[in-house]
């Protein structure tokens, strides 16, 4: 509504400015809390005693993946690989199995392609 009273207009404007100021302060607080979160690298420094254990687990995982890779080379059936894929729990295992399936399918398609006729 339009008002002719100047004092009322001043009160309305000051109330609007106060609300805008409060909103800016809230936004600044939110940004500040996001800006000063602890970094992940400092978390790593706190857990130095766990490094040997995590390194050992990493080495075990790499050895298991290498063994799986050798096992996958011996499998020639997409159905067997699909069963392994469904049973696999780790992302890296599934990744290796999917690659083996793609390779087998590509070999099957390559084998089915007719040979070009030489004239």
C-alpha cells in the first residue's frame, strides 16, 4: 500500500535494510563455516599410526586383483564371467571382470565377422 506519512516510510525502509543486513550476515556465516573446514590432509597426519596398516591392505588388494586378472584370462565363457561379476563385491574386481567380458565379446564378434573376399 502507498503511504503518505514520511515517518512510516522511513520505518519501513529501515526495517527492510535491517532484514537485508541480517540476511547478509547469515550468508557470510555460512560461507565462513564452509571456508574453514579442516582439510583432509590434516586428517591423514592425525592417523599416521594407521599408515602401515593401510599400506599393507593396499598391497593385499593389489595382489588379489593380480590373481583375479590371471584367473579371468583362463575363463572363456561370458556366462561364467557374468556369474563372477554378480558375486564380486569390490569395485576394482567388478571393473576387471567387466573388462574381461568386453574383451571376450569383442573376440566373439571378431570371430563371427566374415573374411573379406580377395579378387
